């Protein structure tokens, strides 16, 4: 008999749930049409459901913004320039940026004004990181690995502030910080990785280590789900990235397998339950 364990931390985090609920509330109460600035979260199922309800997506490629309706800022946050552009558009602006991300915006802005160069540890192409960098008031670098530190010019300023993308791998962050501390003597390190992210990654590691098969549920475009997959793969060779039930067709389960299931912060609970039920109903 297959033994299925779902991680307690699997599924929507606080910031994602808040953003999704905000869009549903806007559909009911805010002036229409309703827009989101970029996909509200990195999950095609949720974005698709909003599209069916008439919600449209705007982004940096939108040459001319609408002058009426409502725009909801996604959970990842936006740059100061984009915020000013939206506020000048004439639309009602509802900010659903995760509060933990907003805190990083404030840190980057303040630390820059105090004369510190800023290093953001994260994925340079991720919308959260792009948004954070857009609040910098001085030199700002984005690094995702120790190798990336080569792009940083530490010769002009010995005062640094280091922050992290909220969903970055905690172990990698610590490794990068240790290198920076050996290069620069005046470093202010602010570990801005969300506690929910650290807990999710730790639980995924522990669950993968005691599972025969590990299923990581979420969108391939989700940064935190990608990191969960990498972590689980380190501790369980039989780890699979599951976006939809069709991805389970090629997964082989033994009759007495211990199957662990975790999911990214943008994965709805109903998808997690569908995956779990599929595995439990598996016939041999």
C-alpha cells in the first residue's frame, strides 16, 4: 500500500493568498475593467481562472496604459518607476505586493540613501528582484551565485548592504554572504528570505530524505517551486516536477512506496489534493 505524506507547508503562502484574494475582491467591488500588473502569481491555473472572469494582464510591454478601471499590483511587487506610471494612469491602483517584499523595497531605498551599495541575492530576471532593484537609490548589484560576485565593484565603496529575494535558497544565501564578508569589512546583512520559505525548504528536505518518491507540485515558472525541486532531488533521486495530473502518467510507484508531496507557494490546495488522490487511487 502506498503511504502518502503531504508537507504541512505545501501550497499558498500568506503573500500569495493575500494577492489572490485581493483580485477576487476587486472583481466584486472595484471599478471595471480589472487588470493585474503581470500575472498575479506564478500559476497558470489561477491566472487562467481570472482570465475567465474577465481579468486582463498588463506589463512592461504595454505601451499605453488604460485610463480607467482597476489595476492590482502582483505579489512580487514593482519598481518605483512603474508605480509612479500606474498612479499617473487614471486607474484605481490596488497594491497586493507581499508585505515582506515591500519591507525589502524600504531597506534598499534607505540603505542607499545612507551611502551603502546594495547587493540583492536572487534571480536577476525574477519580477520580485527586478522590483526590488527599482527602489535602489545608489549602486545596486544582483547576484545568484558566488561566481556572480565577480561583477561587483567593491573598490569604490567599503559599505555594503546585502538582502535576498524572499524565496532564495537559504543555504546558498549563507554561502554568498560568507564570501562577501571576506571581501568587504563593513557589511550590513539583512536576511530577507521569508520564514515561510525557509520552513518550506527545510520540511521538503526532511520529507524527501525519508521518501522513496518525491512529488513537487507547481508551475515551472515559479522560482520557489524550482528551488524546492532542486532541494528534494538532492535527498531523493526519484523526485518529479508535477504541473498537472498528466505529468504523473510517467511516474512509476511501487506498491509499498513512501511518497512525499510538497508544493510551491503559488500552488492552489485543490491541485495538491488532486495529485494526492491520484497517487492514493493508483492500482497495481
